[in-house]
C-alpha cells in the first residue's frame, strides 16, 4: 500500500507517522508530504529514513490513501486532486466537515456513514471526537435532548507556535505570539476566530459536528471553549439532559463496556481523568460521573483525551483501518 501523510512535519502529522508505526504500517510505502520549505528533509520512520516530497509529487504517486493534516486551504486545493486519482482522502481540517456530500466520521459511532464511492472523508474536530465517543452510547440508551459543554483545550491544539509561546513564557523569553495574550499562568476564553454572534469557530464546530455525526439536527448544544496552559490533552466538563430516565449504575455500566472509553472515577482515592494521564493514549477517559440534581434526567461528566491522538491522528488512521478491513 501507498499512504501519503500530507502535513507530515507538523504536530499532528508527526503523531500520524507514529500511530502508523504502532498500528502495523511500518512496512508499507509511506510518503510524507509538506510545504516547499520542508521538501527534501528526511523523517525517521521506524528504521527507515523518508524524504519529504511536495504535495504535487505525492499526488502523482497514485496513493491508496492520503491522510491530511495541513489546514483547510491545503485540503481544499489538493484533496480533490488526490480523489480524482482514486486516492481515498481522510482530512483532519475543517474544510469538508459540514459538506453534505462528505461523511464526518468517528469510527466507533458512525463508520457506516462512509459509502463505497466516497473519496473524501472528514475527521471531526478533536473536542467533538472525545465528547461523542463518551456520550454517543448514552444517547442511544437515554436519548440526549441537550448538551452543555465547556472545554479546557491544550495549546497543542493550536500548533507549534502556541507550544513555543507557552515554553518561552515559562522561561521568561520573548518570542512569537500565537495568542493575543499571555497563555502561561492564564486562561483564554476562546478558540479559533470570533463570529458575529459572539461565539467562536471552535464552539461552532462542537455544535454543528455533533448534530451531523449523531444524525440529530434537533439536538440542543451549548458550547464554551477555553485555552489553558497545558501541553497535551483536552478536558471537557459536559452536562447532559436526557429525554428518558436513567439510573447512575446504568451509566457506569454502559461507559465501562464502550470501546475506546476508560472510566476513572473514585474520588475517595482522587482517581479521575487528567490531561497528564491521557497524554500518549488513544482512549477517552471519563470520570466525575454524577447526577445533576437541578433538572430532570440530568448528568455531569468530566472527559479527557489526547487531542493529537484520538482527537486527530488516531481517529483518522482508525478510519483507514476500517476501510481496509471492509475491502
């Protein structure tokens, strides 16, 4: 198999290469592609050195799959060119997510949304993925009417420049700013760009992507996004209101049986999900599971996951693995 990784030199791209090795693709023909400034560089992939090529050159190699993590502009320009060659594109940007002709997929939830003829598949936003892995099985059981979610997102979700800003500020060194304010010892109450309605693009993604993946356009979603000075792992405080009654024990049982979920919930021993636990892991960690006594059929959850892995690279590669298995 030929597998192109577009954006291979970025934060998510490097994790994609790592996950490909972990999941048994080390012997396949891996083609790292990136912008002109990175062309010709060598990347270590297991025991092999791979030379970075241009996106145009990767297209001409007639790849079986192309996994994108290079931003919306690159995806919009090049994904159709790969697709026209018969390559299946799995895109990690926001470019295709809300296109009605492109499936938006979390494999544990809606892999069947991918049709045989699809050549572009969208990978959801990292915050959406971890939230839905945790709550989709609860939706099946109790029918979610409303979601209120507040996210505490790591700087790695913004990119290399944000990581450098945090590290520079910790050392007291001046440098390029990814954010309009200091992030060290601070919390920024936004993600992405602000919209005319007062929300921002990260919050809008949580709303729209949730409705599409769950196939529930009527579901009520209220989102608040914050950026925190953490290097790896997004955290979410989630409040759910169900249409059906539930027992708390049922919630625990469902989550403990859910693929890709680990329940960490023993407050007497201070066991609960934290970013430091999720870093480098593919599971979504759920804890602080408790009723919301202020409304009928209300539930509170705390959900944490590695945003570079399950929130991006791992989810994309799981989609590819599912397609390979399906033939």
